[in-house]
C-alpha cells in the first residue's frame, strides 16, 4: 500500500500529516508514506524524521492583495510555476502509483490532487479551518469526503453530506509533558506563574513587538517562555537586553522555535498560552487543557483565524483579543485581571478539555484504513 500526502508546506499542513502517519503506524497499518508538495526546509526536517519520503514540486499561488510586485509574481506563478508544478505532479503520481492521496489543502496541494484525479487515484481532504481556503474549496469537487476540524454547523462551504467531523490531528506526544523537565530545559525559576507565547512556526512580529514594549511589566508578575520565530530571535534578544531590568532577566526565556519535546514540556508547565489562532495551535493548546489568549492574524485568508478563535472563545476555552484593538498596556491589564480571577482560568481549562478532539488523528487513520480495504 502507498499513501501520498500533500499540502501547502507550512507547519499547519505538516504536523497534522505527521499525526495521521503516527496513528496509522500505531494501529499496525503497513504502507509506504510519501509527501508531495513545494520545497520547504522546515517541513523536510520533520517529515524525514518520520520516515516519510519526500518529492518536491514547484507551486504557484494567487495573491489577492493589489500591488505591482504581487501582480508580477502572480503572472510568473500562473504562466510558469503552476504548469511546471502540474507536470512534475503528474510524473510523480504516475511513478509512485499511490493507492490514496490525502490532501491537507494549501496552494501546494492543487497540482498533486488534479494529477491524482486524472490518473484515477482516490482523494480525501482535511480542512483545518472554519472557513476553507481557495485550494480546498476547489479540490473538494474531486473527493467523496472532507474531514473537518470544527463542527459541521460552523464549517463553511462544504456540503453536509461530504463532511466528517474529526477535529484537527495533533501529535498526541504533546500530551505527555513534564513540569520538572520544563524547569530543567528552560531553567525556570518557578517563582511566578509561567506564560507561554507561541507565534507559529514563523513567529509573529506584531506580538513580539508588543511583548518587548511591556516586557519588564510582564516579568514583574510572570515568568515567560517566548517563541519568537527563527528570523526574529536575534532582534528580540538584543532588544530584550535593553528593556529588561537586570533583576528580572532570569524570568525571560526567548527561544527561536520549540521542538516537539520542548513544546510538550512548556505546555505542561505553563499556566496560560498566548498564541495566534491557526487551527493547529488551537487544538494543541486545548488538548493540553490550557487556557489561552488568542490573537488572530488579521491578514489570514477568509479571516479564518478570526473565525477559529471566536469558535474557541464561544466554547469558553479562550479569550480573543483582536490585533486592531490591542494595545500593550491593555494586554498587560487583561493578563493581571485573568490571574486575579483564578476561577476563570480554571473554567477555561475545563472548557478547553471539552473543546479539544485529541483523537482526531486516530479517527482519520482508521477511516483511511477502512477506505483502502473496501
């Protein structure tokens, strides 16, 4: 058996694929696993660690904001990258002859799915967000079923008959964190409530800037693990040296990117998570039963992060602060208020447990096996 996975290449596509592959192996399903998509150094490291064989293609995307640079990039992508990517995809799908294609969406999945459709390979999709991206809206025409992360009555666009409410697959290993290991890894003082800031795999510049502007104020009352993003780490460290009072330095722990091991221990030890509102982050945080403050990316396609975040807030598992209305001192006061009302944090933690669907990867894996054995 061969299963070909495809997606856009971000962590939001890669980590759910890894979660599904792990669950397939846990239930004893024997198959060769391949990934076909745009080249991504971040993704290649994690996929190779899981023994997933990778094939890279060119992939173009349509930028929907107007600027001369984006206009020219769209022309290049439409006339060159997309056609080349399709022929590459057709070649690899023909050569690999997979029994099934599982798509996580994103612009990088379009050519592989179309190639699979032409070559009569069955296709199944997973949609992470309440509001599907353009790729999955288009590709849903070629599949009998779409796995969704949020409830059917909240998820937009797809036919009810096609949707299977599974949740967003998470790496279940994240549920096995240890507070003592976190203390060792990050050299935590354990003297104050611990906050964890997640800006996604690329970091979040606006969140970084806000945190730095009130860093001493935060560290007066809290200890902080701050995932900055690889490209931001040096700048954040340099600015932090300037703004932090010397006696507070031991409470600040900036890190470029949290590995799976680091993340699971940080999630276990922290009292509250501050994060963007990508579906992957939301479901990892809630599965670990952590209350959160979600700051949706305002430029996300179809406002999907905003819709994801408010779904989590309506369930009582998170507090949403929109970037447009967010000022550093308002954020700091909101933090202090939450920690002055421990019953609110306790209730959010319980609601997070109710909201999460940690078995999503297993549900999808079992469905794939049944589908292939029909």
